[in-house]
C-alpha cells in the first residue's frame, strides 16, 4: 500500500511525522508525495492557535476528498486531536482513525488494527485475500532513540531534545496539549545525532519548546551547554544551532560555549514576547525588562558578531497604548537582527482567555503592522552593514532560471530567515559549503559573490 503524509505546524511536529514515516518504511509501505496516489493519508495537525486549527480542519476536509478516489484510510494525529478528540470524532466522520499524542506509544498498533480489520471485512467477500500478521511496533517514548525518515533535504535535520513545556505562560495551550517538559537522555540524543550524520546531514538544529530547560528534570541542572559540546565532538557535524531559548535560562555557561565552539552558530533565538513589566507579569513570564536588556547587552559584548532573534506578541489582554509604546521603543533601540511578531490568539482553557479587557482585532492588526514596519527598516540597516563581509555559505538550491545558486549563511535558520543568492559560474556547488563576499542586499536577502 502507498502512504502519503501532510505535516502541519512546528518543526517538533515534523519530527513526529518523520518517526511515523519511519515505521511505515520498516513495514515496507511505499511513501508517496502525491495524495492522488495514496491508499493511506496521514495528517499530523497543529492546534496551537486559531489560524493553525483552521488550517488543520481545512486540510482534513481537503484530504477527505481523496477517499472518493484511491484513498482507503484517512488518519489524523497530533496536537489538534489531543485537544479536541471527542469533538473531531463527532464532526469528521470522514476520518477513519484519530490518534492523540498521549497514544503515540500505541500508534502503530492502532494503525495496524484499522488496516487488518478492513482486510478481514474484505476477505469475507474474497477468500483469496491473505491476512499478513505484523508484530506491533510502538512509537518510541520521548527519552528513547528515535529512528526517522528525514524530510528536510540532504543538509540539515531537526533534533528534538525534550517534549512539552512547564513554563505555563498564561496565553499558551502547549502544556495542556503536550504536558510538562520532559528531557530525553543525553546518550540517546547523541546516538540520534550520529545516525543523522550517517545519512549525510551536516547541520543539526537542536529544538524543544524551551531548550534551556534541557536536563533539569533528569539531571537536576540545565545541561544544554554540555549537550551542544558533545554534539560538536561528532566529526561529521559542520554546523549546530539551537532554537527557542527563554531568556531566564540563557546562562553564562551557555554564552561561553556558543562563543568558543566554532561549530555552534553564533545565533540566539530568545522569545521575549513583550518588554513591559506589567505585560510580562500578566503573561507569567519569568523575566523583567531590566533582565532582558541586561542579557542582550551581555550576549553582544561576549559575542560581537552574534545574531539575535526574538518573537513578540501584541494585543495581549489589557495591553494599553503605553504598554505598546514601550514595546515599540524597545524594538527601535534593541535592533534585533531577526524578529517575528504574533497577534494574541484567545485560546480556550488558558488563563489569558478569561482575562478582562480583550483587545479588538483592528487594534491588534494595527500594532502588529507598526512593529513589523519598524523592524523591516532595522533589518535592512543590519543587512546593509554586512556588505563587504566574507561569509560561509551552504548552497542548497538554484533559482528557477538557473542563474543563481541559493544558500544560507550560519546566521540564517532554514525556512525562517533570509537567503543568499550567488551568481552561477557553471561550477557544481549544490550541497557544498563555499565562501562568498556580500555585495548587495534585497529586502531580507543577501547577494553574494564567490571568492
């Protein structure tokens, strides 16, 4: 049978999808990219915010149309299922099987049961059908070694070091969906990193909801610096980066490891959400404006060429014009290299959803636009300052007309940050690391020249 996959949401979700693909390949199913050719379609959903939920429902309905053609089974897994299992079963009879996150240990067993039961039904009318017994192969638990089929290309892969979140920000549903933060054993993570490089991966992107919490639950102290150091000791690893480090967890030890280890990208992704102390307290964030400003100054002092990225939220309940003004002025002065902004989404079950003074949509949109407009100017200024610099580039693609190679520098996360375009000089550079001089800037991207 042929199986097609749709993975929605974050890179952590993508890893779960890659594990499921791995299970099907082990059992000799054929993986296809075209849903028209699939006997089984599996959708891994996101249920984090309203727009993600809408996308997931629309995707399920779209994929359900293929059941009128070749598709026999439509299976839906992931965060949306964990959050709305009963409602989805009632509302979407087109789906043959829903699997919640807390059922992942039995995911393969459930899928196998669905298929075998259908084979039994078919065999009643066709005695020539043979039922093949396959032993159940449960999904690995979080702390175990994860064997997966990499879907992100030849060069980079995500490496999940923990599951869930214990921060309990008042706006966030993740602890209710994924549970508290649980670290994986370090030896299993290292084993998986070695498996990735055997597949040809050169860039390891370490992820968790908050990577700085890694190790506290099983080792009694934060272990991210030690983990990054151990990954760097794998000879084939070229670049290492880690994403989503909450400001209160960025220690001097972590800054030192990033500063001194050549393989670790000089890049900090530090989601701060706001800068007004009143807003930070209402969000149940663990830092203050003063601590955030001190941390940013410290990182820039210790690592002069560091790239700083953050994410912000506008329109949180009770956010006043003064709170927003404070945030706007902070963005102007902080001059982040990369910045993403989100409009607050009211999520049922979270403390923020019950707060008074919910902000209307027009105000949220206006504040979002103002932040993004000033950041666009800052980003362009930061990129202009890079002209004439020499950078290491990983070439990953070509433009449609073939005139330019397309790559990333150490300062750019795939699918999130900008790209660098280098004129094609008829050399074969695909999937190679090259050195280029930056000669121009186009919006969020760079133009480079081979050296």
